[in-house]
C-alpha cells in the first residue's frame, strides 16, 4: 500500500492542529499573560458535581486523547474523503466557537482541582509532596494546562466527534467501533473524575458536537472547505 495516495490528509490534519493550537493553547497563553481569571461554574448542577469522585488512574485514557483523536481522524480520512471533510468542517467550526467563547467568557476550575486531594489544605499553590506515580501524572497535566478553557470541554467535544464519525461510516468493523466508543467515553468520563471539568462543560461539549453534526454535515460550508483544501492539495501536488 502506497502512503503517497493518502497525501490529501496532510492539509486537513495541519488545519486541525493549527485551529486547536490557536483555540485552546492560544487562549491559555493569553489568559496567563494578562492574568485573566475565569468564572467558576461549579454552581451549575452543584449537587452532581459534589458527588463526582476523584479517580487518579483515569489519567491513563486521558493522556492518550491527542494521539487517539489524531488516529481516528486519519482512519476516517483513509476510508472516506467525504466523511473526512465533514468531520474537518465540524471540528474547525466548533473549535472556532470554543476559541471565541474562551476569549470573552473564560472559565476556571481551580477550586474543582483542589477537591482532588492532591493539594495541602485545599491550597492550589501547595501540591502534596508524597504523590504516587499516577497522582504525579495528574499533577503534570494540571500544570501543563492551566485551570481555564473548561466550558465547553474540548476533550468531550473531540471525543464526541469521534463517535459521530462512527455514525457516519456504517461499514467500520465492529471491533474498531467498540475500541473507539470505549476510548471516547473513557476520555469523556475522565474529564469529570480527574476534576478537569464540571458536568456543564461535558454537556456543552456534546451539544456543540451534535449541533455541528446536524447543521453542517450537508451544508455549503463543507463544500467550500472541500474545494479550498482540494485546490490547495493540487497546488502543492499532494493529490494522487
């Protein structure tokens, strides 16, 4: 099998990375630079939030999220260019919406993280010094990604887009579907049990993904992006 015949995936994949970086990491960098503190949305469905336990080992499905999402996108793209462009369009539009929301209505989960038990006296500035390996991994994630960009949850959004991709391709083998379903749901659950997100963040992520699916899958925006990327591929000689 020639890898070159899949060169058409390169530009769409790079677009996803660029939009993700600007949307998520760009907002993190900006908020950190200007000292912007977001809103704590724990009061929405507060009783549910208070019942969610901290489960440190859920960090393991959580940390494979990025390679998992990339793998699913590439897998879908190799099976159907049409579905690739539909998922690409949904992702770019929802990433943009998230980026705008984070910029103007930033959220904050500092308090939620302190309920994990990883901090002394619930003080976010003083992590425990006796963390085991798994807890240390959670702490690394906390430190790598600030307590912002929580609403909507992009981990939920992207994982749900993976599930939507399965719905779009009815011929995907059963075991592949099971693996993608299990990992997607595991990542979504981990957003709660790792104290990374409140339940409203999860709900908003799913609603955003579903809205994108129903509104964009047969829209002219998909046609526009398809033509734009196809023309770019031809200019860069990435077509077959």
